[in-house]
C-alpha cells in the first residue's frame, strides 16, 4: 500500500473517533463562560395606563376624615345587607338586621375570623358597617365630634370600615380585641383610631373600629406604627419602596395626579391602584 493511502486511512479513522467522542465536563470554576438556552423574554416590560382624575377618590387607601370628604366615586358598589345574605355570615354574628358591608371586605373579614377561631378566639360580632348619610348624620348628632364624623366625612360611608365587637365583653377587654390588635394587619385590616394617635386622627380611641387597606400596606403601617394619615404622607415622601411579605415581593409607588394622565405599570406583573383622596394615586405591584 502506498504511504499516502495509509495516512489517508489513519486520518479518516481519527476523524470518525473525534465525531463520536463524548465531550468532557467543564469545571465551572475554570472561568470559562457558560451559556444557557432560555426562552426569549419580551424586551418591553411596561405598559402605559391611562389614569382619570377620578381615580384619586377610589381605592382601599383613600383618606376620609374631617378634611377630606368622600366622593361618590369612592363608595364601593358591592355593599349588601348581610342579614339578607346569610351565606356571607360565617364565623361571626350580626348585632342586628341592618348591618351592611362590601362583599369583598366580608370575604377578607371571614378569612381573618376563621384564623382567629383556630386559636380559640371565636366570639366576633359586626356591630356596624356601611352607613348612608342620614344614618351618619344621626350618629354624629348623638355621639358628637370626638366619637363621630359628619355625613360624608366618615369611613363608614365607604363600605370598607366596620365596627367589630365581641359577644363576651367590651373590645378593650375582650380576647377578640386583643387578637385583632395583634393580627388584623396580617389580613389587610388596621385599627383606624389607636389610643396614642388621637391628635393625628382627630378621633378618640376606638378599639372596635377597623378599616381595610390591604396588604402590604397594613403590615407596613403596623411595623412603623403609622396611622393612615401618616402612611400616605410617608409614601409621598418615599415616592417608591419595595418590601417582601409572606414570600411576595411588593413595589409601591406614589404618583401625583392633577388631571387625566398616563403612568407606566409593569406588563408582566399584577398591580392594584388606589387614590389617596387628596392629590395622587398609589400603585402596588406584586
């Protein structure tokens, strides 16, 4: 056999072996750049959202007090008479047959009282929820400005606040009151008129009055010992903040609003909007 034919055969055999040889593992600590194939991710991660000025009057964070009255747009439309919807009354009782509340708030309240029941706390009662202007006017006349607000300036006119009682004793002494003070924020509720914040809220201590603001706001307020008035001012100063609660990453941002406008929100995450009933909206991304 001629030499050139011999070497041609050798080269062919070497090439075949190289083609079928398994690649060696690469030590990742050797500094060799490692590439991975991933699904393509859209480069555009934001969308433009049109915000109407009326949005500042709507949502779980609207401030309602003697200085900032309710706007019609802020009243929840799912308010029902709980006595007439007994399927919603689960784990608590009603003071009478006039108690009304937002369906969505009732669901959150039910989740909360069922959690309390697992700890042996189960004598909850809803004394009052939504009130119309005539009901609020009568209460204001009877109770006075230290314990009530005029019609149109009370959170009870929104449908997201409620007076919670105990069938056993007064809330200031009842196990239900103690449990709520410690745990309500975990379920999105806040004690609206704390004992040491009267100068800020303008209302005397009410251990029975709870207001829904939703997560993560309720827990941030509890951690920082802030009333709703203080928290909204805190958000305006911070502009943006992030926090992780119960394994969920939240991004909160404040946007001043003076007229119909647009803002940028993530297109690949959920978000909620709430006005502050003053001058802007809060975007909560999760």
